[in-house]
């Protein structure tokens, strides 16, 4: 089935050339290579105090789409850490699916994308609790963009989402080409 819009993407064997055009309104483009980032998958080894390989006693949290200083302080008070690095974070907190660099980068790396209610539950329990009941579910966006967030995250934990693709962007692409490298 052909994707909607101006661009196209074709999966292929490693020896073949693959392109995805992000925008076709400019004569110049920037190539962004897609390569597996296996070192960032599975933040910790499963063990005592962990849930599915992520140490729930000390998650590394990042927010996208909102700022809440109270929740940030609570993360640190419970023994977690705040970050602005996609590679470093274990949990991205947001209310819904967003087309931000942080969200897209975390999705491609299979990070846990959870609702703010997870942190509220942690605060109530006075410790970090299982994040699984708090995964973001945004039916409207998932239908609009033709994907299932949890399925995409599970797939990303197994291999790079963009493995086997070469992606080209134009200077007018949003997010800008330099940010697309992070995604």
C-alpha cells in the first residue's frame, strides 16, 4: 500500500538503495543515514527492582509538550534523574502522541512513553511504580497517522525502526534536517 502524501518509503535488502523524500519543494536536500542504535535499547539489565529491563528505582525522565516543575522535583526526590537527552532517557512523559524531536526520537529507540499520571502514581506511592499501566494511548493520532504506538515501540526495541532506509530531507523540512539526524 502506498503511503499518503508527497514522500515514499520502500523497505529493501541491505544491498539495495532506499530513499524517502520528506519534502519535494526544494532543489537541495540533506541525506540522513538510518543506522541501528543497539546500545540505547534496554536501559538496564533485568534484575532486582526492574520492570522489563528498566530499573524502576531510578528512571531517567524527560518531558515533551509540557513543563511541570513540581513533577520534575518529585522525580529527583524519588531517586530518579531528569534529562534533555533522548539517548540517556528511559521514560518520556507526555499526554499524547506528538510530532516533536523528543517524541519521535524516543519512539524510534523504543523508550517508554508514559502519561503524567505515572508520575502522579509514583508520588502517591512514594516510589517509582510499574510504568506499564501508564503507557500513552492516543487513538485519534494513531488513526490519523496509521500506526499503533505500543506496537511501534515494541518493534523498535528489537531493531532500528529505520534500518534499511536512506532518508533525504529538504532544507524546509520540519523538524529541520539537523534535528532529523537525532530521530
